[in-house]
């Protein structure tokens, strides 16, 4: 997404309005009026390839920012996924300002130094008395079971149910690992695993892709990424 001076100004005005409210909220904002844009479900290179929409009985429960690394090993010259690890941050109040502001936050996250980001969030937590960290994301040992555990004791243990390329103009990542944005995904709960939620969409990704062509490194490589995770619960 391209940001003009006018659009950035509008976003900042909205942010000031939220923070200047009589009882300002920094986390836990209502998502009742928020929906995934329809274009986010469609492969930008093949309109017949789509992610399934949320079911009629599914309700949006959380939107979180995942920031961490996509991990790869080099096997016979091919970069092979070893899953991902990410910290999850409450993004609901960014959407209360505007989807554009949430996109700015997502793009900015992948470009930040992890140590500086953690220190900044700790400072904001202390200043504002707000808990921004809402959970963790990791993979089970098979690297095929994305798992999300939240600080409120809810969780999703999932499997892949759909994949399309990242949206056009997505952030390619932090140099020198700016090889491109990982795909958008639809993840659904695996049966019998005790999940609280039914579906998670990984959208508006930034970074995380391995280099194109033959890989040359030894061992595992961690490539920074950020993404929005939209969390749905069956009602």
C-alpha cells in the first residue's frame, strides 16, 4: 500500500483522537465493525485461487501482530521450512484508528531491531499500563502444525487450509534478508487438539521468504517477518 502525505495525516489525526479519549485504550479495542477486505482473499496472480471466507457462524475474536522469524534449513540446495517463531501483539486498537495505521505498524515491525523493539514496548507498557503482548506462535516438532497460544489461556493448534501469494506491494523484509513477503494463509483447527478457535488468517505479511534459487548456507537460517493474524471463533 502506498501512503500519501494526506493519508498519513488522516491516520495520525485518528490516532490522536483515540489516545486523547477520556478513557484511552491501547489494547482490547472492539472489533465488531472490522472485516477482512475482500481483496485479501484472492490470489493477485490468479483470481480463481482464493482463500475461503469465514463461515457464517465464525466471529472475529482477535487481530494480532506476529513478529519473529521464518526458519529454514538448506537441504540439497533447497530452502526447507522449519516453521516459525513469533511473539503476538494486540493490534485491535490500531484497527480502531484505521486499517492503514495497522498496516503501518505491521510494515514497521519487520524493519525494527528486535532488541530495540522489545525495549520500546517495555517502556510503553510501563508508561501506559498496557499489556501489548498477547501470545506466542510456534510450530510443533513436525513443522506442519502451526500453534498459537494466548495469554488469556486460549489457543489454536492448526493445519494449512489455503495459501495465496502476498498482496502486491507487500514489504519484502529487512535487509539483507529482504527476499519477499511470505504468502497469505488460512489455518484451521486440527480435530481433537483442544483448540479454542476455529480459523486464523495470516494476512498483510512482511518479509520472511527465503532467497530465490539455490540456497548455499549451512544449518538453519532465521529470516525476520511480520504479519497480521486474524483469529476467528465458531459461535
